[in-house]
């Protein structure tokens, strides 16, 4: 009998691992956008996102950011620490794009004079609404201390990744992080990939992320491939 996932999301499945306290994350090729209204698949996305996320987790670990990644166990699977995911999505933005550009009426591509950090309630039924630390406290989603820790890590991650990516001729426009609790500590979970970040080529401005799927720009798989190649030199 096929192993049943403990949890299945839009792009990933989570399985129990042999060791208690560990999970296996399986990356699928399925892609969704606009809160599940648009559905499709991107060839090899699971493999690419597993490899790209693994690369970023390793890089962040070396820079002192605690995370759930243990190791890759196959092209589409990574072994991770079991986490109790906090139902808060942390978004960091350097350049106005997507929902922020719409909300504040700034043209997409406008550089933000200072970094913007946003918190969203991770709830598909409600379409992940924007919330603040007062909502989080009142709703019991996380403690004040946990929000502070997540925010500090998120800003550190922004500076580590922005610097790293600039060297690879990629501009980090914005990204989303999820954190969880492991042994009482808040650590980084989920994934960091072109599904969860916006990357623009620094020279051409070309979008190298999931916006190619969201907006039907074509060459979606090629863009994900290019991100992996710029990061690790690997070609699938
Ligand atoms: N994002 C994500 N999951 C979500 C919502 C956003 O990974 O459920 C990422 C998205 O890829 C982008 C950043 O968070 O890098 C900011 O997204 P935005 O709020 O602009 O929303 P979108 O335009 O994607 O609806």
C-alpha cells in the first residue's frame, strides 16, 4: 500500500519519516495561483524547488539562521525536522510588486525606500488575509516573542539572500516565509523557491519566478531551471 501523507498542500506532501521527530517533504509539479483558482503543472518544478530550497536552507544555516532542513534524500524529497507550523506567513519586500503594488497604488518595480515586512494569516478559506501583530496575539496564532523572532529572522534572511542573489544577477523583489516551533524554538520551515519568491534578472528585468505561471508569460520551467543553474551551476 502506498504511504499516506500526513498532510497534503498545493505543491507539497508531508510524510512521517522513520525517525520520530522528522518528516519527509515531497515536492510536486502542481502549481496553483490566485488562492487555487488557477491550476496547472510545471514540468520538473518539484525537483527544481527541492534543489533550490535545499541550497537556500544550507546557505542560511551557514549564516546562523535555524531551519528545518536536514538533507535531500531524493530529487523530490527532503528530510526535515518535525515542526508545528505557526499559521502566519511572513512576507518581506524590497520592490513593490504583486498585492502590495495593488494595495498602495505604486507601479510594480518601484523600489521601496525602506524594507517592508508583512504578516498574513495562513488560511486558504479566507484567502490568507493581511493581519498585524495585534491580530496575531488576539487570535493566539503566535506569541509576541515569536512574532519578534520571526520578523528578525525574516529581515536577516532578506539581507543574506539579497546580497547572495545580486552576485548571481538576480534581484530579490519579495518573498514569503513560514516558521514553526521545534523543541520550543522558532525555526524556519516550508520552502524558499521561485514559487515563494520573486526574482528579476538584474540586467533585463525578466521575471524568473512563479509570476511567469500566474501571468501566463511562458517559459516557466526554463526560468526555474535558470535560477537553479545560477545558484548551483546544475542543469537538470
Ligand atoms: N507568496 C507565497 N504564497 C502566498 C502568497 C504570496 O509564496 O500564499 C509570495 C509570492 O510569491 C511573492 C510574495 O510572497 O514572492 C508576495 O506576494 P504578494 O502578496 O504580492 O501576492 P501575489 O501577488 O503573489 O498574490
